[in-house]
């Protein structure tokens, strides 16, 4: 990854659309197409300061922040905290994992179809194996940081949560009702899809991310014990949401972005309701 020409210690995937120098989120200034660096903005305006209308915004219209990885760090901390909690109390897996409808060890009915809707969300932050959380958190850090910087905190968080929820919903719909499922893979695949969309929008070399995504998809369907439904659901949701985030016309940006998020949420809820009716 390139480093900002004004802050050599900061990695960035964004380049000025005029001079093509790499710029970090703190330096990039929203332009009609893509971003410009402070020097090009000053040259274009004929002043020593960027005009108020060109204050730094992300490619999706979000606010540029001093710490572009804050939400990613919080998500990492939540996943890590739950992993430690599971090590201390293994029964949390039974209480928080995604289960459609089943009997618990004490013969009590449990699952989403029995009204435990929270499992659709809690399962996306739950891990039981060290390799599982290690792999997912590595991808979260690698993919999440650049996406958070490019989308802004609110939009990035919406992307992550809705992708994870969509993955849970498709798993709930297609997997056996008594099959437990857990892990952040749905959300991670949403980040994969969003990264592909963003890199295409910024005209960057997409081969590395496509190869990595392709390899992960192959493993998804070749290896046993993997909830492929969560991967597919998260990937589809991530692509749809990211496309709306980075391609929305500026004059209708909020409507398109949040409208798409709303539609994905409604579609996800529809899958959950449909499956619940089937099971009950």
C-alpha cells in the first residue's frame, strides 16, 4: 500500500485525482470526482487555504477523522472480549450462537424461531477456536481500516453490521434448524465485497483482492464445517451497500445510501420472518 506524500508513516489507498500523489484521510479533500490533495486544492482556488465547500470528506461523503480505524478497533475489541468470555464460560456458545430451532441440553426449546432474535447478531461476534478468530480478525484489520477511512465511521459500521446480519439470515434460511453457527465471516465477506467495489471506483489494481476473495470462496465450498450461507449472504450485502455508498450521486447521496441500507435490512428481515413461519 502507498504512503501519504505529506505523512510518510501513514498507509493509504487513495490518490489525488489531479496529481495522483497518495493522500491519507486527513489530507484528502473531496472533489467532484474522487479526492484532491491540499496542494492541488490551493492551486485551483488561488488561495493558501482550501475553501469551506472543499473540506475533507470521504469518497462516500462521510467525515474524515483523525483516527480512521477507530470503529475497526472497537469491533476487534468486542470480538476479542467475547472470545475471552467464551474461554471462561463455554456455555456462552450455546446461549449466543446462531440456532434456528433446537432443543438445549436440558430439553428446552431454543433458537431464533423461538423468539431469540438476538442470536442473529451475537453469533457474528462469537468465536470458539483460536484459528477462527485469528483469521477473521486479521482480515478485519486488513480490510476494515481502508474501508473505514474511505466510507467514514457511520457508513462503515452500517456496512459491517448489515453484512453480518445478512449472512446470519441466509444461514438461518438455508441451514438445518438445529445446526449451530458462529463467527464474523458474514461481516468479513461483506468487507471483501465492499473492497472490490471501492477499488474499482478508485481505479486501483484489483487483482490482489480478487485472487484473495476467489481463494477464500473456493475454501468456503471445499472445506467441511463452514457455513457457506453466511459467506454468500455477507458478500452480496457488502457489494450492494458499498455500490450505493461510493456511486450515489452527490445531490441524492443520503437518500441512495441509507435507502439501500434500509432495503437490505428489510430484505434480511423478510428472510428471517419467512424462515420463522416455516419452522413454527
